[in-house]
C-alpha cells in the first residue's frame, strides 16, 4: 500500500462500495479519505486513521486491467 492509491471497501463491511484514497502510511497505521460520507459504527466521517491490519480486512485494492487498443 502506498500514498495516493485508491482501494474499495469490501462487501459485508461498513465500508462496502466506498472508495478510499490513502493519504499517508506509517509503520502501523493508514490515513484515509473517502469519496463520500461513511457511517462507520455510528460515526459519520469522510476519512479516518486505522491500523494497517484493519485496513486490509475492510478494503481491497482496485486492480486495473490494461487492455489493448488495437
């Protein structure tokens, strides 16, 4: 995980369908901003700091497939 990457909330989590942009990564935590207001456990937020382990449980990396033009 790297600063600037966009990850998608996993199905079955409070973050399902939410796009999260990584603003910063430390040795233990990830600083995130969301594409919309998220109601996570009764708190409405547009970003948060969470542990890397929780982040990996709640989000999956968006994988873009590069197609051929011709």
